[in-house]
C-alpha cells in the first residue's frame, strides 16, 4: 500500500485533473496527466521527502514548524527534470535547464525561515526557476508573486504550479530587478539569485516592517546572504546570515 503523503500528492493532482476537465483545457489536462505519471511507478518519494526534512533540515538549524511542514508536503521531485528525480531529495542544488539550478533543500528552508512569514503576508520572489520555492512559500502565505526572466523556465513553472493546484501564485515573465510595482508593497521579498548590489526598486517595494533576503556580492565569487528589515521610518537594518554561492542575477540587456 502507498503512504498517506503519496495519497495527498495524488489527491492534489486529481483535483487539478477535475478542473481541467471542467474547463475543457487540453493543455491543463496533458499537464495533470504528466504529473500523475510522475507520481506512479517511481521511488518512494514521500519517504525520501520525510528523510530529507529529518536529516538535512531538522539536524541543522531549521526549527520553524510551518517551514518544516511545507518542505514535507511539496513534491520536490516534480520540480526537477525527470533525469534528476532520483536525486531530488539529496542535499546539493540540481540543474533545471537554461543554465539555472534549483537550490538545495536546506537553502530553500533557511531563506524561507529567515523571512519569519505570517499567513496573511504578500510575498514577492525574484527568480522563479522551476517553481519549487514559490510552492513552498504558497504553503505558508496567502499570496505569492514570482518573477522569472528566462521565458521557457517561467512558462514551464507557471504550468507546473497550475497543474499542482497552486491558485495563490502569480507568475510573471520579466526583469525581476524592477520588481512588481502594481502589486507592491510586499511584506516579504526573497531573491534566489546573486546580485552585485541591492536592487533599489525591490527595496522601495518592501513594506514598512517588511523583510527581504538576498545574496549580495561579486559575480563568480562567494556572496553574503543578507536579511534586510525595513523599519517603520523606512530605515533599513542589514544582517549578514552566511556566505553562499548562487547563480548570477540575470538582467535584460
């Protein structure tokens, strides 16, 4: 028999499948069937997911219960290329195409925990990638806005998130340096690519009392993972969290 987490994964997909039938959407139907295929006849991914949380997160410094529950729930193997699915719950980052990577599970959890999210928060993510970080955020907050500059990645992530039933995520394809002015201000901003300096538009779009986590530093080198807090008077308080390596913040030419 299959475990309860597997049943939950199937349940989420069948809900999306039913919606696809109701909308008579062949594209959504094909995506849902692809997701279901990915859940069947594979390694025991839910067991691997629980092990990942236990050995990679709880054994370190990830203690926030809501973050741990989100990482236990989101099917990470569906956010990596099929040839890497057996490695989806291992510690290192993995390629997702277009020269981009999905961050290691620990880094996803660490950055998410650093934001100290509340359920009512509106969150902006810069660097959608495959959509995994957005899915984790969507388990924790009411609304997630995520921006990806690489069009094939952004389009694939939007379809994947829709197929998995995430209705509280909006995906936009454009230069994340400019943020999402029409939806600002944001209670939290997470940047999943390394910037040489703080993008001023993102600072401006952070709400008073808001938090932003971003890797800052020279390209091709070790960056400083920074947590910014915007005080009620607009003043920024900066805290260095750890040295990190991230793919560069991609900009339009």
